[in-house]
């Protein structure tokens, strides 16, 4: 287990922390620094807590990943140097005994289970919240020798040990109750900490692609890991229809194992000149602030942060009505239309309509403020008492 001090920080409003609390940290748990939504949310929470005057430790199962340099200044990174969460349990328990954190905030089922077991072994009882950020797909009918069976068993046995059980959307809370066997009223909904003060600053950085400076051709954005669950083939096919009438262009931000197949699909449809794959980008906001439309084509989500980020940048949005999150974010379609999952015709029609009649950007930004990081910190403080 190694300890590293970070060297970066955004600014936020501060509040006073008691002297006793300043001596003991708040611990946040993280799997790795690879560029996923959970990692970004953890770092946002760290920055907000540091600025409020708390001492913050970030415990990482494996300290690898491209977002390592994004850790806010003042956060102590503790690399558990483990190949998986369960193997980190002894080190987590030792940390809890030694540092006696005033609260622990964990996310992701496997890490939540490991942290709760470690707290039990430490013979200490700091308040701890566990949250689910992705849709549970744990079938009760799976044979007992499968990983999914034992994951479900562990959740049902161990999640009651937590001080607070959090889902990032109401739909996720319903599923969490079903999977864990907990009463629905024992699960709280707390949105992800998505919107930070530096979004506007980063959105104003230099234009990242010449298409975004061309006012004659609208640009549609897709953002996310290039995996099955994001369903980029539906977006590409829908875009092909939109391009016929609007001469639009499509930029897809992200990397993943389906990139080759997606490029082949673009070639087959004959869109090579109007579709561009960027790979992973560190700053999606500079794209979102200049695009004509952002489209979320996912089959499943927990609470899609990029949909909120697009709205925070004033970018018009269209989303599939997938479980869970988009309907709650868009208030049943009030702030952006919802279309059936996998429906190319409905998606293309709706994309064209929004391009022709975009909403007021200020309305979208006001809605995104609901997911502002300091508001989310207050929700955690209510539940964990720090």
C-alpha cells in the first residue's frame, strides 16, 4: 500500500470544519483511475470536500489509469496495490483502524462489499455509504456456482451493514431493492456529482475540431465507451437519415472494443467523410459547448453523466428512454425528447426536429444545476453526519 499526495485543484465555496474533524479524514473508495463516470464523480466529490476544509483520502484498489493526474490538490491517494477489490480487504481494514475516518463513501458493488467487510474486520464503526452507479443485472435464477449468484448473495447479506445505501436515480433504487432484498424506503436517491465550476472554463478552451467552426453543417455528438450497451450502431443509422436532409456531421468521442465494427458500419453506409471518431478525449466540454446536438443512444444507464454535462454546456439533447436515469434527468421529456431504445426511425425523426427547433440553452443549464457538486455533498452530509 503506497501513499501519494496530489497536485491539482479547482476552486469551490468553502465551509468551516471543526478542529476534531480536520484531524481525521473522509475516505472515498475507487477501483482505478481509468476514465469512467464513477472515477470522475469521485474526483468531483474529493475537490468539493477539500475546498470545504475536510481532510480527504482516496483509497484506490489499483492506482493505474489515465485520470490519475486529475486528482485535486490536497487529496491523499492511497494505492492499495491489489489486483481486485476482495484482495484489498486486509489493507482497507488496516487503514480504517489506523486513520479512523469520520466517514467512508464507496461506490460499485464489488468495492462496496469489500469495504463493508473490511469495516467489520477493523472493529471500528465509521458511518459508510454504498452506492450503485450502474444497472444491476444479477439474475436470481443463476446457478449457485456462477459469479452473478454469489454477487447477489453478497449484496443481500452485506448491504444491510451500511449506514446509507444510495442509488443514483429512482429507477436504480427500485432495481437495487429488488436485487438486494432491502426495503425500498431503506434506499436513498442521491444524484451523481456531475456539474462543477470548471465546466464553463473548460468548455471555452480552443475549438478541438474544424467541423465545430463550420456554421453551415450542424454537428451531432455521441459520447461514451464504444461498447454494446451504448448502442452506437443505432445512432449511426439514425444519423445517416438525418444527414440526407440536414447535411450534418457526426463526431463520436470515446474508445472501446467495438470501434472497429463501428468504423466498418460507417464505411458500409457510405459516411466516411461525415463521421469522425476521436478516441478518448480529456475535455468533452469543448465539443459539447459547440455542437448542435448531443444524442444518448444507450440501452441501459444508471445516471448518464454526459447527458447532464451536455445540458450544462447548453447543448440540445435527445436520449433513448432507457433504464435508468434519462427520464429523470429530462423530467419526462420536458428538457429533451425521449425515444424508444433501438428505434432508428424514431431517433432520426426526433434528431431532425431538435436540429430544426433547438431549445433555449439557459433552460438546459438551469436544469443541469440540480446535479451541482456542492448540492450533492450536502446530501451525503445529511446521511453520514460529517
